[in-house]
């Protein structure tokens, strides 16, 4: 298949690996964070750490939208179905994230009074709109999660509901923002003061930048002196991005480079940005699993569309809930620990029976390691070694 096979070619990968070996300086250590779970998945699936020299290490970042959802947000969605009797709609992975009291949305589905509410898996916000149109006497809530990539479709759903006057449709908005999370990581004590996580640069997610462009990352190169390469999700994209980061570190000329020129521009998609700006504004604070409260890191629905905001319509109040005490997802999402540092990894926590959010989605680093790397866990993968 054109475009996919080309970016998975083993010989080309060997060629880039050779260029990386020639480019690294032997007395230097390189620590790069791949922010996005899509990159984490590609790195584990294609065995990229095995192709890297010992002094180049990849650190998994918090860029999996399912992994960073705190328990309290899933609890809100469960309450909507159990207590308010709504038809709660969300994506498949979201339904499996562990919540309080041993529940998940999937488990809560069995407890719902079907005469009133339900919990349903959907593939897009359009599916939730369709359910609302087909059930005019029931309240339908779309539990919207994800980074900047999935925000424009939620905006379109809100505007469609407004245009059609769909009075039984609302959105529980949990959309989060990539640059704010990177700032938070760079300002964290582990990176800034304690030296627990060495970070020499970032691989930025291409799909996010198809919407926001590469420009929002320039701040990290200019203010924090951290290079960023926006990269696609195929193995050769990731390898090429690592080579580009190594070159920047060697020269000390830090900037944002775009490996994914086939779809990303500096400005991004202005039309999508305008839709998002029309529907959403910044939240002052939002809790991320692993990162805690991160200022201005998430979106809420604008006052003008408050009629379609589930938090307003159902008068929801957010309650933070601590993670399972043995789960290391928080430290893993901050780049401080590795999946195998968790006592539950592969024992009681597996993709079939996830105890923490990082084991739920294929983009979660615990799930990626379990599926592709647990039998030969490479010491290079360890964030703190
Ligand atoms: S293995 Fe499971 S419990 Fe442990 S950190 Fe990963 S997701 Fe959490």
C-alpha cells in the first residue's frame, strides 16, 4: 500500500539507524520524549529502541488522551448515566478506563436503569447526534475526550446541535491541550530541579499539528532551549525525527522542525482553529492523571453554547479521586518511571484486565510494552537510567 509501506521499509530504517550511529557524539547522552501515545505505540511495535545507540534514550510522554483522563472525570460520566439517566456516548477505549469503586463505564453499563439511561460506544460525535435525534425524549451526552485533533469534530457537533435546536444533546467536554502539558513537564521539579528526568528534546505529534500547526512549539525552542521535531506515526517518521533531534542537540541550534511536511504547516488548519475558538475557551485549571492540576491546559464550552454543556445542564461538580495506590501511571506519564517499575504490570494488570489507564488504550505505554516488548524489555527504555 502506497504511503504506509514506504514508511515501514526495513532497509530504509537500517539506513536511518546508520545515520543516527554516525551522527551521535560518543561522549554525549541524548534523552528525547515522544509526547504522543501514537509514537509510543510505533516505538514499541517496531522495536525502535533496538536500532538506537546506547546513548540515545526515548522517554514516554503523557500524550495518550485515555491515559491522562483522571478518575474523577470518568466518575462524572458514570454519574450522568446512573444518577441522571442519560444515554452516555463515548469512544471504545474510554469505556474501559478504571474509575472509582471498581467501576468503568463498561461495568457501569450493567447497572444502568435501561428505561432511563444507557452507556453506548460510538465512533464519532455524529453517532451521538444521531442517537439524540432518534431519542427525542431522552437526554444524550457525548463524553468528549482527546487532544487538539479531536476537538474540531466536537465543535462541529455542538454547532450542529445548536443549528438543529437539539434540546436533548449535550457534551461533557474533557478536551486537553498539548503545549500546556509540555510546559508543565518542563517546569516540573523532576525535570527542573531534581534532575530525575533528563530531557533534551521532544517529538511532537503530527496529527495535533495538522490542526494547530508547528508554531505553538516554537516557544519551547526559544524559551526552554529544547528542540522539537513534529513527526508522523510510522517507524521511519520516528527514526527520522530522532536523527533530526540529535543533529539539533549536536549543533546547539534549537528550533522546531517539521518532519511531517506531507500534512503539517507552520500555521495549521485555520478553519478548524476558528471552529474551536467559536465553541471553546480555556479552563483555568484541569486535572490530568499523572500531572495533577495543569493551568490553562484544557477547554470548556463557551457560555453562548451553555445549553449544550453537560456540566452546566446537569449541575456537575468535579471531585478529584486518587489513583489505585499500587498503580504507577502517574509517574510513568511524567516520564519518571517505566511500565516494568509497576508491581502490577503483566501480573494483575494486563490489557484484558487494566488496573490503570496506561494499560487501556493501545497508545498507553503499559499496553504498548505488554503487547510488544515485555519479553525483552530493553534497558534503554528506562527513563531514569
Ligand atoms: S501496569 Fe497497570 S497498574 Fe501499573 S502503571 Fe501500568 S496501568 Fe498502572
